[in-house]
């Protein structure tokens, strides 16, 4: 059985920093006043599948097996993977499935993945798959042909209502993300997604993370203007 998720390092550091300022009787800087720490993660290529798709690809009675918990509550990388077959008959083997199952099938690729496979994919918010390219998926028990669902995920930030109030944004607004370091970049269009279950987290893809040299210790800051 997969062990429950442990607190992220950023969460621990945020609590310690706030406690130190409180102990010293000093007013913390704005970032330390935030209700939750900002975490920026690079989202590698992956797919989301319906239960029916899992059944087709892995066999009747099969379900996704959690391998690693992700930062967002209840989300996990599954042990199960599939093979994606692109329009040039080129493939990506061991494409990771993220769980739990959803009510739509979606494949998220970086631009370099798409070019290699021969896809011309749009930048879309997760779930907005109408009119997007399809593909073929292969699993140990069968094939699944999708008529749509291959996208490049729009850079976005998950916020709780408390986080949204702190940054002064509503669902669908855009924020900016400043990443420091030797290859520092400011991302100008980070879509805000707000839900009571969300933890403050930015998702960019691997191309975007490589472009700015993102590391676990990179200085990051959300900007509203």
C-alpha cells in the first residue's frame, strides 16, 4: 500500500519562516505573509483516462494503481503506462497515466514531444479538448483510438480561495510567474484555477521548465500586474 503523502519541503520551510518572524516580533515580508507557500512543478508528458479506457487498455476489472502521490490532494502517478502512437507512426513508450480516472481522455505533451511525433497541438486548459488532434494508445490488453484529446497544457496555477484572496484574483484571471536564476524568465499568462481542495501550485511543462533552468531551489514569485 502506498504510504500517505508527506509535507512538501516548501510547506515546512514556510511554517518555520512564519514562526521565526512571529517569535522575533517582526513583520514578515509579503511572501512570508502568504497563507501558503508557492510550489512550481514541471509537468512531464502524461495522460488522463476514463475507467472505460483503462478497461480497454488493461483488461476487465483493472484499475489504476497509485505509484507516487502528487502535490494536489488525491492525485497520483499510476504504475500503469501506455504507448502513444503519433501520426508519423512514431511512438512514446511508457507514457505515464495520472489518476484517479476522469470523465474524459486527455494526453498532455510538451512542444518538443509534439514535433517529434508529428502533432500540431494547441495550447489548451485541461478539459478543453474539442477540436484537438486524436491519437492511438496501446496497452497490454488492447488498443484505443481517440478522435481528440492531445493538447499542450496551458501554464496555470492552482489556488485555494484563501490564496486567491491574497493575490486578488478570481477564477480565469491571469497571473505572472517570475523565475529567478541564471536563465530567469517571467511567464506572462498563468491561468488561475481556484478550488477549495487546491494547494498553491504552478504547473509548467518540461520545455518551459528547461528554458528557465527551473530547480527545486529556484526563487519564484507570483505577480498580479
